[in-house]
């Protein structure tokens, strides 16, 4: 009777330990599922991060192109200014020529040298004056057109640079937000993996304790009653099969956890490479 009682007690403990191991394994499976979902989410965020980084690179390329255009515009503006300066000099020279011609004509018309002035000379002076006036008007028109074109180009380039700058700032903001979300996802996934590892470790400890207690109970049962011990060993063998099944499930869980750890390290590395380089 004592041996039967001990066997029943051992069977109860075995059932309790087996149930604990089952619950622990189930909890580990739930944690693994959560970690797998977190990995999938992290993978999706990693793609978002890569796309945002590409967008930022494109905006930065447009900004660089706008800066190059602005530099070219400045060079053209400098050329316009140089041309305008030359035109201004020519205008000043023509103005002096016209004044001299006007003075000469005025002198001749006043009769200062009327006796020596021929009609051909008068005609020549008038033609020179008309040509100087025409060149002056042409230079003024060219200078006005050059200034207007330069101002228009400056406005267009300024607007383009401002647009590219705004786009770059917006892309940088989106990239920072995606990076922050990725970091949060990584931390959450790591926490879930750690929790699953703790659950598996707890199940392993429970199985080890059960194995140790099983050995002690078997020894006591054999000493007390060989026949009853045989029956108890048979019952404990059934429980041991359950434990062996749990050990197999735990081994599978450990393999999944190892896969999860590798995936986490992989996506963390990818995230750091892509988002870190883009930033």
C-alpha cells in the first residue's frame, strides 16, 4: 500500500510537471509566433526605410543639380554684367562722340568756319551722328534685355533651389521617423525573443527536475516493493514518453528561436547598413 501510495504520488507529480512543461512549451510557441510577426514587421519597415533612403538620395541629387544650375547661372550673370559694363563704356564713348559732333555742327552752323566747310563734310558729320544715335539705341535695348533675362533666370533658380531644399527636408524627416520605428520594432522583437528563450529554459529546468525526481522515486519504489515499483515504473514510463514528446517540441522551439535570432541579426544589420548609410 505504501509503495502504491508512493507510485500514485510520483504519478501525480509527473502529471503536474508534464502539465507545467506543456504550458511552458505553449507559452514559448506563442512568444515565437510574436517574434516571427515582429520579424515580418521589421522586414517591411526595412523596405520602407530603403525606399525612403532612395527617395532622399533622389531629392539630394536634384538639389545638387539645382546648385550646379545656380552656379552656372551666376557665371552667366557675371558674363551679362561684364557685357553690360562693356555696353555702358561704348554708350559713354558714343555719347562723347555725339557731343563732339553736335558741337562741330553747331560751330559750323553758326558760321564760325562756314567758308571752309563743304557740303560733303556736313553730310558726313550728320551720318556719323545718326550712326552713333542708332548704335546707342541698340546698345540700350540689348542691355535692358540682358538685365531682364538675368533677373528672370535668378528668380527661377531661386524657386527651384527652395523646392529642392523643402523636398530634402521632408525626405529626411520621413527617414528619421522610419528609423525610429525600426529601432522600436527591433527592440520589441529582441524582447520577445528573450522572453521565448526564458520560457524554453524554464521548460528545460522543469524537465530536468522531473528526470531527477523520477530517478529518486524509482529507487525508493524498488526498495519498498518490487512488484509495485514495476507498476510505478510502467506508469512513469508513460509520463516519460510525454516528457520526451515535450523535449522534442522544446528542441523544435529552440531551433525556431535560433532561426529567429539569426533573422533578427540579419535584419538589424541590413537596417543599420541601409538607414545608417542614408542618414
